């Protein structure tokens, strides 16, 4: 369940594997004549790619990399990303601070997850003229289990009950 360090080659391997799985699922649906399911498969993958493309609008490459590789580095997680990014984050020094915080958060969450469970993680990234937020909701964790704070003047952290 530990963190896996990824280089470019590893990232490409994981990406190819995921795309191959999607294509095989699509082919299976087509072979079985399940055209509605095949269409849904294509639409779901397209929507996922659009969310990843929108994440680039943050102009925070470390955060983008961390969020997009979470499932590969920590196989216990199955994440779903939703982005509503109207503008980039103007405070560029936040990128490294945010990734450090997210990594510490995941390290704190992992021991609280059943090692045989797949923890769904809903990630919502929002920006607008007034500010920005990243919300992570873990299916296997309850707010009362969390004891995470952030001492950076750049971040405000809230742990919310279900």
C-alpha cells in the first residue's frame, strides 16, 4: 500500500496499461453487441480526459502531477477528478507547499483504510476570481478519524464531517 516513486517511463507504462484496459473493455462491449455500454465507455473516458485537461489550467505542474498519479502511486485509492477552473492560481509558491501537504494527508489516511478495501477518493478542484479550493473526500475515512493541520500561511485546511 506504500508510495511508489514514478519516473517518466513508469508513468507512461501505467498510462498505457489504463488505456489498454479501456480499449479492451470497449472492444468487449462491441463484440457482444452492447453498443450503449460501448458508447458510455467512450463518453466516460472522454469526460475523464477533459477533466485532466482542465486541471492544467491551474498552472501548478507539481499539483497536477500529484493528483493525476495518485492511483498509480497508491493502488489502494481509486480517484475521480472533477475540475471547475475559471482561472489559474496566481500564488505560484503554493504548488510545492500544496503537494507536500497532500502527500502528508495521504500518509495519514492510509493506515486508517482496510488494507483489502479500495478507497474511493472524490477530488474536486475549483477556482474563481475570489479564490480556489481542493476538496478530497475519502470513502473509507470519517472526519473524526482525521487529525491533520497545516501551519503554512498559504493554506487553510478544513476537515469536514460527512
